C-alpha cells in the first residue's frame, strides 16, 4: 500500500472507483430482493465499500507496533 500512499491521484481514483462500484452493487442487489443472487451481490458491494474505506484510512494508520 506504500505505492498508493505516495500517489494521491491514484489513491483518490481507486477510492472513487471502489465507492461507485460498491454503491452500484448494493443498489442493484437491493432490486433483487428475495433472490439469493441479490443478497450475494449486496454482500460483495459492502465488501467493496469496506475496501474503499481501508484505502482511505491507510495513510492515517499507525505503523508502530505496541511492544509490551
């Protein structure tokens, strides 16, 4: 993830792509309510949204490990 942290344009673009793909997957899966395929599609969409959040939070994460 160091490469994405050093390239802000790539980071913003990947967050935007993941966010839009996740929202589209959730809403299209929502339209298939009552179908197992719709549920799986929504779960994949939520996972993609969590990936976008992880990419966003990566520069702010604490790299030091607490040694006790």
